[in-house]
């Protein structure tokens, strides 16, 4: 049989084999197509999800932009308000300056009057204090017996000049200035030493007890003690302040509030242990 001339049966078989082969190819292609379709579907789902996220971000951005716009509008309004307030402030300041310029001559006049009033008040205060000191000196002089009766007998007291004839032979001329600068002199005999010579107390009336007053009393007493040893210093105080007990430490008597203070300290300083 000629190989180029196949029988009908062989032709049919050959055709069937080709059909089967084509079918296999078609099935494989379909399988590949289905796989591609699945991948495409997955990618489409990813794209859809991404689009959803983009849409959400876009909505959020839109909301944020809206809030920013609202804030900018509010800020713009506030700036306008500030500008209006600033303009009002400038007008008020200008009006105030103008009024101040108009009032300035009157203010200078009032200031001058106040300065003069202050000077007058200081003068009145000094005069009032001087009067108070005089009243205090008179009150203490009247109360000498009550103040010193427990410490001294044979009491005598008065202005320093009243004792001038008695002490001038005992006190040098230079020390007499310290004696005559005093406001009150008290003398008597110590009760616990009746045989001793009289004790002298020289007092100065001061507004208050302070370091200058204490130092001045001490220094004046030192000048007197060179020839007149039995003498004690005293301060008669209108305001009995004595920070840290300065008068007590210096042996200076303080007469205030109708009481004599530092008696024992003064005796110890000037009589028992004289310096």
C-alpha cells in the first residue's frame, strides 16, 4: 500500500488525534486564561481597596481643609478686631496725652503746693515732737520721787543750771558743756550705801532710744567722770525702743513709760566696775 494514500480509517484516526491534541491545547489555554483572570481579579480587588483608601484620605483632606479654612476665617476676623482695638487705643492715648498737656500747668502748680505742704507738715511734726519732749520732761520731773524713791534717799532734782554753784568746783570748764546740755539732774544717796557720797543722775530727753542717743549719753558721761565719778547717764525717751538692749549693755538708764530701766546695769558699769 502506498504510504501517501491512507485508508479512510487511518484518516479518521489521524483526525481524531489532531482533534484531541487541539482540545488539549485549548484546555491548557483556557486554564492559563482562567489563571490570568484570577490574577487580574485579585489585582482589581487591590485597586478597589486602594481607591477606597484614596477616597477616605481625600475625604479626610477635604475635612481638614475645611477646618483650616474656618481657622483662617476666624484668624482674619480676630486680626480685624485687633486692628479696631488698636485704633481705639491709639485714639484714647492721643486724647489722654492731649488732656495731660492741658493739665500739666495745673499739675506743676499742685506739685508745688504739695511740696510746700510737705515742708509745712515736717515743720509741724518737729514742733509737735518738741512740744511732746517738753511735756515729757516736765512729767518726769514731777514724777522723780516715784521713779527713784526705791533706790535713793535725800532726793533733789531740777535743771542742770540749778546745781551749777554746787558742782562748778568739781567739774572742769570743758565738761560743764556736757552737764549743761542735759535736761534733768537728779541726786540722792543710795539706800544700800547710806554713808557713801551722793549719786548724780544726768538725763537727756530724746525722741527714741537708738544708737546715736546711747553713744552721745555715754560720751558726755565719760567727760564728766574725769573729775565727777559718781554720776550715771540717763535717757528720758518719748518712744522707748531699744533694739538688742543697747542702752542696757552700755549702762545707760532709760526712763520711759513712768519706769526706770537698767538700774543694776548702770551701777555695775559705772560704780562697781568703772571704765
